[in-house]
C-alpha cells in the first residue's frame, strides 16, 4: 500500500533509526507534528484530523497533498515550520501512541489508519516484544528520552516560568511538589542515540527534584515493525470509514 507516516517530533531519533531498516526508495514520507501538541490532546487530535482530511481529499481527487510539517532538528517549532507534498496514499501510519485522547475519534473515509497499541511513546519504547498489558512500566518513574531535552515540552516551560515569577527557592519547592508521587527519573536507552549525550542533564533533573536516577533499557522493535509494514496484535489497523476509539487500545475490537 502507498503510505505516509505521521510522527511526533519527540521521537525523531527513534523514527529515523527504524526507517533505516527500510530501503531508501521504499520509505514512506514522514510528516512531523509539534511535540507541544501533546500537552493538550484536543489540539493534537485536531491537528491530526486536519492532516487526515487533506490526505482524504488527495485520495479522492488523485492529486498530491500539501501538508504542514516541521524541519527535523532542534529549536522552536515555530521556526521550523515547512510544507511538504505527498502523493496520494492508501494508508496512514501514526508513529505515536494513544497520547491521552489524541487519537480517539480520528477517522478517514478512504484511508486505512494504523498505529501501535500503546498508551504513549514511553510504553512504545519499554515494549521489548510483549503485549501492551505486560509492558514493564514503573508508575513511580518519570521517564525521559533524548527527544524530551531536544524539543518543546510544557514541564520545562513551567519550571522556567516559575523561576521567573517566584524566584529560585520557591520554584524548587513547586517542582518537588509536582513530582512528589515519583521516586526516580529514568532515562530510556532506546538505542537510537548515545545516552551519554544527555545523562548529565537527566541526572541534574533527578537531583533538582530530589529523586533517584536510573538508565533503563528500551527498544524500537515495535516501532520498526509498524513502519516496515508488519501487522500483529500490537499494531492496530482501522479500515476506511472506521474511527479510532478506546476499544482499539484495549484490544477488544478483534484486531
């Protein structure tokens, strides 16, 4: 099938590595969405549905689709906005998890929708080859990847705002209160980057929040299967005219 990948820039490292297993002339085009959209799932959903609507119209008319995207790399998303042209496709692959309700309700009349059966990108990278219900995720760990440091996120923005508004001492107390339910900061070694490049920053985060620090093994095996066209119980396929809902996440739809 002719495919396009809609990916969150937060997992750029991992998507790029997974794509290397696909011959260059067979790789689907990638449209990157802003990491900051995840802070408000309704905005993420609206942005993704807008892309689907454009792709749907392209499939109807047979004309290429012109889609808003981002240049890869660091820096504010506002400075990296571009437009890419994608030929008509039959299938849309979402390189992101359910992300709150970011995928719920997405629909297309002409396109097959495909996404990994995981709650978010953390679960995506902690899956070493199991089903969603067996992913070894510690609820007392706050997980990070290199992408978390490279792109916009609301937590860092909030911390900076608190320091500016309330001063360093009160901001530190607010940060620790926000993370009171956690025991550690866990940096995931997804194999898509050298953890030594960001371990100092993740350790500094842990120290600032008075939490333990750990490096935990990750995997992109599920992402690699998704992008290469494999389909199994952990990859959801929604046919044209269908709508993504919670039954797909919980595996009660028959996929």
